[in-house]
């Protein structure tokens, strides 16, 4: 693609402009080769401007920067105020604006993004609408799966994935849009058919994230300046503000009496042998009900968001019902399928609010006991240790404290810090695989074992390395060991 076409939506000045052919875009000098456009990104730990000379030596002759760079006189220097914002718009142009060909549903909020994205995908695909998904658990469309580093990938990778989806025949894409993704301009230049807001709780506040809760909320709200239609949970105070400020077509949901999709009832249910949730809602004076193959009252509300989107896209009740009955979300209230007399649930809960939510959800199914297993990450978010220990001690019947990405901290020290706040019965087993074996070994008929923190992840971060670790595999190993006695 010609350079001028790539820069069509970017404000810039240029030295030595030549409308050369660009083979690809790169922001990592180690991947630079001849014919590429190098974008100098400033990150938390590195500044791409320092690596422009390396990209030049590798063959790049076109550069996007916001500072002076040291490269050869034959280089094309494109200066712009914010190179991250520029990368987003450049990537949209380079991949021929895939969001204009797809109905893109952007989902933001502290909790529920992953679950709603999956529910939307299942509902739309039940209606024959091929749908891609991008978020915390990776990207997928059809039989293709792609890894993601961030909840919302860097703009270049995001646009590349969307182009692959569009070219593969997808008509829609459900994307988790994080506050950091919005703050770092990863979705700039995109068109969203829907924006969805779930809720807002204090999280992601600190160094290299957000300076305050107010800033965190500000960036969440920016999604709703980029979409034509909004689906907003007005049970949340911040959701009410988003709804009040939104200028487009608005759909509200929740238990609030003013919600357009008002949740009036939810009950435990079963789809075959698996636990599920049935719910009833009212819209315009008419009532309807569905059953979703997930656990917990929160997923009744999450499902309502998908119902609103489905109806707005013209889906019939039969199609929506079929989609809700087939939903499966890895690592989000995931019930491990086995014939054991106890139940194992894998969930990504890694703070106090999320852990209490999954414990409360499990308690609703009237178990004999709840055994909770979790740890806390090393090197950051130390405040979570107190809330995790306190919540589990108060609401679980037994707690197994173990590791969860200890990084450079001593795993036992993290465990002991958590244990100091856990007033209920508990044990410390720093090795997570051993901890899972122990939790399964003591599980009795009617118990629910909650494995929290790792969710969909298949690694453990230890001393700068990502060591392979698959929660599901460890569960099945532990079950088999217990069977053998």
C-alpha cells in the first residue's frame, strides 16, 4: 500500500516525503526489514525512538515519530503528536478498515467483559451470524484461535485480527475493550456497532495503569463516544451517567425499575447434568424468560445485555434461546465436566469482589461445603492479598492458599501474608499443582471446589518466565489420583 494512503487519517508533518510502497508496519525494531514503516512507540519501559537507528539499519526508510530520531538522510520522517494514536489510524487504513465491514460489539467494564463477549458470540452464531471474538482468553473465529498478550491487543494486531475475521466471512466481532486499551489509543479510528458497559469497581489503579478511580472511569466512558448504539447496565451508578450522556440509540438493562430490559427474576436451573441459570425480564410491559448454561445471578444480567443486542440485530426468540443454552466460557465460572460426586469450578476471580461473587454463586447451589483455592500475584496489587484472605476466610468453609504468578517474590511469603487475613480454616501449600491435588483429595460428596485466579491461563509467571501450567490438566490428574486411592 502506498504511504500516502496509509497516512490518510493521520495529522502529521513530513521531511523528505516520497509516496513509497509500504510492505508492512512495525513498531519492534527486531522485526524490521526493508520496505516497512517503523512507528516509534513510547511505552512504560522502553521508547521506540531509541531503536529507530536499528530499524534503519535493518532496511526501514519510513518512520513515524514524535521526537527527533537519528537515521540516514534518505529516510522519510513523519512527525505526529502521538505515535500510538497514529499507529491505530495507520493500522485501520493498512488493513482496509475491517470495522466498517463487521458489526463490532465493544464491551467495557471492570467485570463481565469476557463473559458477555462469549454470550454475544454464541447468540449471534446460533442465528447463523459468523462472529469473531477478541479478549482476555485470546482471539478466535471459526476453527482458528490466536493468542493475545493484552485484553485489548495493540492496534496493529487488533486490526490484523479483524481483517482476518472479515476475510474469513465473519459478519460480527465481539471485542473486550479495556480502559488501558482506550487510554493507549488501541481502538482509535474504529467503528463500533454497539458499546456495552457492565460495571465499574476500583481496579487497575497504580503505576503504569490509572492514577485514580476517576481517571479509570473516564477512559471506560470514552468507548461511548465511538459507537452508534449503547447497551448499559444502569444498576451501576457510573452506568447511569454513561446512559445520561449518550447521544445515540440506547438500551439499558439491570434490576433498576427504569431499565428497558428489567431483570425481574433469576433461579438456579440445570441443563442436563450441568448447573445453569434461568431468568425472567420485562420490556415494555411484556415478560419473557430464558435459561443460560452458566452459573450465577450475575450471568442473568450478562445475558440480558446479549438479548438486547440480539433483538436490536433482528434475531428471533428461538435463535437467542439456542445461543444462551450453548454458552461456554473458559475460566469464567467454568464447571469441570466429570462424574465425581463433588463439583470443581475454575474461575478467573483474582480480587476480593470477584472471589466473593463466585463463592456466593456456588453457595446458591446449596453445597455441602465450599473449598476455595487461590493465591495472589507477586510484585503488584498487594492490596488484593488482604481482601482475598478476608473474603475466603469469611465465606468459604475451607481455604487452600497457594501460588498465582509469584514472579520474583517468595511464594510462601505471599501465602503467609494472605493467611494473616484469613480467619477461617485454611492450609498453605505454595505449589499450586500440589494444592489442587490436596483440595480434590479432601472433597466430599456435595462439596464445591473453587479454583480461583488462573482461569483461562495456561502458564505461571515465576522469576521472569512463563512456566506451563494448565489448571484443567491438574484437576483431571488430581481426580484420577483420588480414584486410584
